[in-house]
C-alpha cells in the first residue's frame, strides 16, 4: 500500500496568527512561531514536518490562503 508523505509551506508574511490551521491539524504539525512577522503577528509555522500526511485541512481552513500543501506518494 502506498504511503502518503506531506509537506506544507506557510507564507509567514501573510499569516496573521489566527491559529485555525493549528487547531485542525490532526497530526499536530503546525505551531506558532516564536518570532514575529513584519506586521507584528506570531505566524504559524510547520514544526513537525515529518508527521505531515498532506490531508489539506490547514489549507482549507486558512482564511488568508497562506498555506501550500505538497503531497508525495511513496511506493511500498
């Protein structure tokens, strides 16, 4: 059975730190950044990327369209 491996990218400058993506991630991949972006927000960032399954929940939840999801299918 093929295994799905995911990767997400979050546009740190567009993110306003609402946390919606963090709340819907079933694998708890996303956290708030320790730093600030130029607008003064703590943006979300992918921290545990090895756990990402590319489900797309974060992408669908983001009101500012800051998240890009990449999906790679690995053969067994």
